[in-house]
C-alpha cells in the first residue's frame, strides 16, 4: 500500500511529517510512504540512508495556513498539498494525508479527488475528545455550509462506518446535534433529519446537546458544517482560554508555582486523556480517494497515527462499504 | 417603579429571590418589588417585619425546570412565572424577572407580554463572560430557530442598545458569529446579514469566530437561535467538564489536595473573573414589557443585580429607544 504525505503541512513540518513517516514504515513494513514537498527540507530530516519504502516527490510550492483555500489550490498547483491529493486521484497512491491548511485540503479533495458516486456534499470530520477517553467523530465541521436533510443522513452513514471500521468502535452510537434532547426540538433542518436517522440502519441515539458532547454522549455526532464549525471552535476556544488563564494564575507567585508543580502530574494526566493524537487523522468523507486531515499541531506520533488511520481506511475498503450502505439507506432519497 | 419577581424560580428560590429583593429595595428605596409565589414560602424567608416596598402576590403553582415550556405556560396559569409576566403586560408592574425555566419565560413573554411593534421575532440574550472581565451579550440563544437576515439585524440593534444603556458599554462593538473572519465567509444567512450590519448605524466589527468569543472579541454577538444555543452550551459544557475533571485530579491524593489548597485563591480569582452574576439578568429583547431572565443558579446577589438591570431597562426607556432605532435602521426592510 502506498500513502502520500504532504511533508510541508503542519506547524512542525517537515520534521514531524518525516519522522512520522519513518515511524510508520518501521511499524508497518508493507507500507510505502511518498513524502511530497521540498526535497532538501525532507532530506535534511532523513539523516543517513533512506529506507526503501520511503519515496520523495519534490515540489516547489507550499500552501500556508493563512492562504485563502480556493485561490491557493488553484494557483499553487505544484504545492505539496495539491500534488499529494492529485497522486491519490491518479492512483499513484492509495490515500493522501496533510496536516496543512484544512480548507485547502477540502478544496483540493473536491477538485482533484472528486466526490463519490451518490454523494453531493463530502464532509469534513473531526475528533472531539471526551471524558470517556474516546473521541466523538463529529461531522460536518465546515465543508458544506448549507446542508439539506439527506446530506446529514449521508454524514451519519459515512461517520458510523468510519467509526466502526477505522476507529474500531463496536456499533457506534450516532447523535444529532440539537438544542434539546426531545424529539421535535430544533430548527427546520434537524426536525427533518430526525426521522431519516430513526429509519436508517444506524445505532441512532437521538438528539445530543452541545454540553453533553465532551461527556461522550455519542460516538458519531452529525450536524451541518456551519454549526459543527462553531461547536468545534467553541470547545477548542473554551479549553484554550481556561488553560491559559489557569497557567497565568498558577505562575503568578512563587507559592503558586509550588502548588502547580505538585499538581503537574495530574494536569498532564488530564491533558493526555483529552489528547486525540492517538486517534490519528480526521477523514474527509465522501471523496473517491481516502484523504486524511491530520491536526495542524501534529507531532511525529500524530502523523504516524494518521498514516495508520489512512492505511486502515484503505485496507478495510471503507469507501466501498460506504457506497453499498448509502445505496441501502438512501433508496428513494435525492435532492 | 414596580418590578415583579418570580419568587419560586431558580435553584435557590425562594431564599435567593426574597433575599435578593430585600437587598434591592435597601439599595434603591424608590423601588417596589412584588414577590410572586407561594405565600408561606416567601414569608418564611421574610423574617420579622415586611418592608413597605415589598409586596406579595400569592400563587399556587410552580413551573419546574424540566417542564415542557409551552404546555407548562398554558396549563399552569396560576404559576409564579406566568403571573409575574401577566402583571407586566397589565402594567401592574414595569418589568418582570424570573430565574426559572427559560423556555417557559420566553413562551410566557411571547404569549402574555407580546411582541414590540415591528419585531417579528423577539430574541433571548445571554451573557458569556470573557477574559477582559466583561461579558459578551449574545443573542439569539434559542428563541427563534430559523432566523431570517433582518431578524439578525434587529437582534444587533436591540443588543447594541441594551449593552449601551443597561450594561453601560460605550459604543458597544457588534460581531456576527461566523466560521471565519473574512467577509464572504459563512452560510446563506450570515452572508446575507453581513452587508445589513455593515450598513446599519452600529459599531460593527465584522465576523467573529466561536474561539474568539471568550477572548472578548466583541461586546454584542449576533447569531440565529440554533447556533447561539449550541455556542452557549458548548462553552458552558466545556468549562463544566474541564473543572470537574480538574477537581477529580486535584482531590485524587493527599499531596494533590495540598497543591490544590495552595492554588485555591488563584482558582477563585479566575472563577470570579468569569462570573457574570454582577451583570444581572439577561433580557428577552423585543417584547412590549421588559422581561429579564436571571441565571438558574442565581444567588441573592445575582437576583439583586437582575432587579437593578430591570430597573435600568425601565428607567432608560430602552424599549422606546429600540423602537426608534429600528424604524431608522429597518426602513424598507420587512418579511
């Protein structure tokens, strides 16, 4: 199996991507990783001999985190991100991974990898860690801003299969993000989606409120891309603000530093429990070729795990299973 | 000025409501507070003589936090919440306050207080505390699930005036909750709202992402009721989960308890900074009579501050100013 990695994507690239690729092929020697990016930068991280199952495809451009996605993808055709996705489309590799600009990866996925048959709107999934020590696969978090009811049904089917086949969750529970738990709650969209999810072949547990997501109310959370994006950024923002404020308090005096030092192992345990790096990358679901988004702050371990996710995605034929399940669930449904 | 307080609403009622009313009339002797609720329960909190500017209106029913709002308001006509709002409608009082069931208060407000002229959809506002030590007045957080662009413009005008006249913010900044900061981002709704807010007589600062709300990116945040509800619950849920997990770690051993004891003053300072009780209650904007929702966990101080908010709401003629500003801003706009 061959997987392309955008070697230039992410805050710690190319160190994290190259080191992650090395760790991945060591763990799974049947893999070949194609590192796409600045050749010199990649080689400088590959001290010594290059393993036989690491290849380099040199590119000259890089899409920055702040680049406007659509423009960047159209203009920077020789960027590491675009070339990695194009290689997947041309079947030169089985999957593509990037820890770079999320919008650009989604755009490149739509433009170059293309949509699966029957999928009008691919979805960007993400992991929200929960206190059960698992993650909630949440989709869509920003690919499709104005979703229709059957789009959300497709998200549910795709997310459920991904959670089962790639994350290894048995009969994953599926929840609908809503403003109350009772049936009949919500806006026009969620009211229309609820019966579709009830009738589908899913382990649907009903509406889930935003406050219960971190408690682990469901394995797969379905919502439109606008709401999902707000949810994700609200949770990330609240966590970041609280921790930065606590850090400020904990270092504000010598005695506080002593207290903080005592509590450090507990704080680290908590952070580790909420760390989703071990779940690998988040998939763009509904594309013809598996495309995985690794977190922008991925370290080598996170990249290695994203590669492992991509390998399972391919090995388990998740796209083919999704296609079959969609045909079963979507009979009679169309725009 | 006369203000009705639902004496039975909130987790700590009637102690918090009665004590809050007593503190309010002590601070502002020109106020008369009408405590609506179970007479015996109220009297048991009023030890000794009842001040001349505290009145009691006895009711026999209570709307519980878990009651289905519409049913509860229609069936429990002699509940403290419904009677308090009805008194406002009948001009027996100038404003009504409740720390009880939010949905029921909104329903009672719509049903009994009625909408202001020109307002199709009243909005429920709330305070989200931010690290600047202020609050972000966020609306709508759940009154109107499927909002149209001109509804959001009305929220912006009403919220901005409330922030200026009642919260005392000078030229409050207004932000539009969105998935990116650039113009042109978002769903159909936010794309249509952006130019309306740009053209209105507001201190509009553009799109605001959910992650920047706690950083205090704007004073007034505008969104549809579905998204606002998700944002609010996501922030509250993330904070509650993080603090409960930290508490678990901090009490997991004797040495951790020592560390936590050292840090306690800092933790309390942080909690106090994020405490919005001093900002009083959150308004239901767009109703004919001022109706204020105090937080369910309000203590006496929070109730006192909610009463002070209501008094300022009335004294500053906020509703009349809103009416004038709407006519100015909404010319040519209608459904």
